């Protein structure tokens, strides 16, 4: 992922993890993206807690690709075909609308 990120230098990345079933809160423009994703998917916006974290992908990406936005989506323990389609639709909405 490091090599790919450095090669393509994305303006936006959504990093998917499992299984807390939530979106990590954010502020500013990124917060608006997270809010929109929440509206489209029904996932709540709640802190990601409960572990020992030495770093996460989204702040790393934003530090190596200035001006980019990245956020974390914690999927549930499983993802149905319908949920996968909902998430894919949310990504397309955000990518094409910018909000």
C-alpha cells in the first residue's frame, strides 16, 4: 500500500478495516466527507477505540501526500452483497461530488 500510495498520490482514499461497524470522526472538509459517507451507508460516526495503535493509514497518507484526504471505514464483522453495493455507491457519490 505504501508503494501504491506513493506512486498514484491519491487526492482521496478510503481505508477499510473490520469489524467495529463505524466511521472514525473527522473535522473540516474531511469531516464533511465522513458525514456524507455516514448518510449514504448508515454507519455511525464514533471514535475507534479499544486497541493499541502505533499509527494508522489515513494520517500517514495525509502526511506523505499533502492536500489529500483519507478516512477510515470500519465495516462490520461480515459484509453482505447489499452492504457492499451500498458502500460502492457511497464511494462513487463522494468521488464524483466532492462532498
